[in-house]
């Protein structure tokens, strides 16, 4: 158990920040988080978390210096030069080769701090593509959770020390020396889309070719890191690449990324690893903030709408055979109500047509989809005939977590089949009668011939 989990005063402080300052720190490693809180408290001469909470309540502007202490914004141009050189000579050319000549290239610097990382990326891409092609083809996103850092990144102004690591020909080509400092080329700077984005909370971007997230995840708990890697997997297109910091590594149990260069921490999205249902749920934004960059919301809504409005009745049951999801057609057909969600299927009217326990037992045994044909659903008004297709739902580790039941109304077909069979039998007896009549006619004709 972590230190913060046994410290209710610290928990109360985190809760206050989450509720009142829109700052969710619950995904950070608690021990280093506490050390950084204490550093700020020492600066103010405050001794315990409860007194600091009272101080925050009285002085709301304290959030800014606190976050400056907590979210370490240290950055630099070409930080870990060897890895950037590899990126420039091997990775970026490969990304460009994989694209059609006019196709867009989408790059995301996640946790961009004061901007050094994103401007390094811009310079490398502009050097390879040329500035004009860069402006036409590259969509560059730069996000951070820290508003103050983002403000500095947007400005793109750096002092002598900060630009010292930039090769001199790039410095003179991409920066203008002014009284305030070295200012990054305004035309290129304006093409970058900066935005506040919390990697642990907000839904990810999509269709990214190169995702650079360096020296951000080290501060986060293992489980938070694991869910962020799932989001990154979603964010990247099929040939997309992920570039981490030198002391960061992948920690997911499943290999959703494969190494391209372990030394430089560059990974490719594993093509044959699709996200499971449980992982898709992890992608959902954990925030009510409508302004958060949120393409996934739309994706999930389309997914949901496709299920709900399907012309075929569908249900989802969990492992124990209880009702989890019902689409519109199934609500009408089986006279289901919202309060039936969570109830065992055998206790509902629909339990007459399907024994969910038997279904789950069979799926548990062989894990294959199967169908039940021509099942009768008898109500006061009518008898409906159904074919039921049953598909197992498994989590990413292959463990069965439920089943999808799709009901196809075959009543018309059954009636037509019955009618066809009865017509067929009438036809057979008429044919037999005709046959007999012909025989009688033949023998009568023969007899008449004999008389004459
Ligand atoms: C040490 S800096 C790294 C900057 C840059 N990526 C680099 O390697 O030079 C870490 C940055 O991550 C940001 N950060 C921390 N937690 C974050 C989160 N949950 N979502 C987005 N950014 C986060 C911090 O605000 C900070 O600007």
C-alpha cells in the first residue's frame, strides 16, 4: 500500500485539488508527489497537509506555484541527442516514405512542457521536407497538462543558455534574435496546435504517425502508465511510432507495442494486437471537461449508436447470465425495461426463449460462437420464431466476460415454409389423382376399342 493511501490528510488535499482546481493528481507516484508537496510547504513555512489545505482554500492562486513545483517542467532542445539523431536519420525518413507524396503527417508531442521538444521536431521535419512542404503536410500537436508551461511553449522565446544545444545553422535558420531572446520562426510556430491535455484523464488524439512522449510517464503510477499506453495504442495509426524518454519503458502485460530501437526507446504499434473491450473502456475520458481534446467521444458514440439502432434485436449478458446491455429493437420485442438491467435473464420474460446459464456454460467450455434455430416466443398476441446467434465476448487476455445475443425474426420465413409445404403436399396428391384418372381413362379407352 502506498504512503498516500494511509494518509487521509494527504488524500483530502488531493481530493480538494481535483474538485476545485481541475487538477487530478491521483495517477502520480504518491511518494515523490508527497516530497514535492512538502518542498512547497517548506517554502511557505507550513507544517502539515491539513494546514496547507486551509491555506489553499484561503489563497486559490496558490494552485499555480504548487503545480510549478509538482509538474516538473524541465526540458531542452535535442535532449538526449543520440536518440534525436536516430529519429532524424532513420525514423522520420521512414514515416515520409510510407506516405503518399501529398499525404498529411500527424505528429503529437505529449507533455511538451515549455516547447523545446515540439520545436526540435518541427526543425527536424522542416529540414527533411523543406519549409513549404512542411507547412502543407505536417499537422503538429503539442499538449501539456500545465497551462503555464503551455503559455511559454506558445510564445517560443528562449534565452542564450536554453538555445545553446541547438546546432548553429538551425539556430540561425529557425530563430530570430530579439531583445526578449531567441524567438522561434512565427510562421512555423503558428502552424502548431497547442492544447491543454491530461494524458491520464482526457481521451487521446487519433491517426498519429509519430507520438513523442518523453520524460512524462516516469512520474506516474504503473497502472496509470499502463492505461496511457492503451490510449497511445489507440492514438497511433497502424504504422505509427512511439518515442519515449531514456528512462521510460513499456509496462503493459500484453505486447501492444514492438521495439524498433530499445536503446533509443522507439516502439511501433503492434499490428496484430487489437484492443479488447476492457481496454476500449479505459480509453473513455475520465473528465466532464467538454473542451478537452476528445475525438474518442465521437468514436464511442458512433459505436454505441450502431448497437442501439441495429435492426436486429441484441442483448449482452455477463458471465453469470445477467442482462448488461439491451438495444432498442430488443427492448420492444422482449418487453424489457431499464430496471431489468443487471437482473438474471432466467427471471425475465425473455428467459422463456433462452437459458443464459446454459449458454454461458457452453461458451465457457468451447469459446466458439453458435446458433439456436427456430426458437418459439409465445405471447398473448402472437407467436414469433427466432434464430439466436450467440457470440462470446472476451477480455484482452482471452478470458470470457460475457456474450452477445442477436435475435433474427424468422416468423415470416417459417410461415412461408409451412405454406410451401402444404401447397407441395396438395400438389403431390393432385398429381397422384391425375395419375389415377389418366390410368382409368386409358383402360376405358382400351375397353371401348375392344367393343368396336
Ligand atoms: C519533465 S517535462 C518533459 C518535457 C519534454 N517532454 C522533454 O522530455 O523535454 C514533463 C512534462 O510533463 C507534463 N505532465 C505531467 N503530467 C502530465 C499529464 N498527466 N498529462 C500531460 N502532461 C503531463 C508536465 O507538466 C511537464 O511539462
